[in-house]
């Protein structure tokens, strides 16, 4: 199964600015666990770099990703073009 999602990260901006980027990574994981109905989520380095590209404080307000679930239930996440 392959899906493209736009994940809103604007609620992450309500947390203290020194923990925003790590919190955004966890939000992406939680979003995919909920929507893809699995516990095993592997995030690609490109998604991590996109969230961290402007530092820990200035995360993007949303991110567009492609999630691919294989037969074992593992979800692999990459940036959507």
C-alpha cells in the first residue's frame, strides 16, 4: 500500500522552541501509526533533514510525505516530490 500524506506540524510550534524538531519527528511517527495502523515506522533521512534544515526552532508548518507499507506491516517514509 502506498499513500501520500500532508502532515500538519503547526501544533508542534506550541511547545518550547528547544524541543520542536524532535517533537515534530515523533508527530510524524504518531500520525503514521494512526493512519497506516501499524507500530513499525521507518523514517528516511530526507524527512529528518527537511524538518531539521532550518534548525531545532524553525520547523516547517507542514510536510508532504510518501508512506509505503510492505507485506510485513513495516511503513517506510520518504519525502514526496
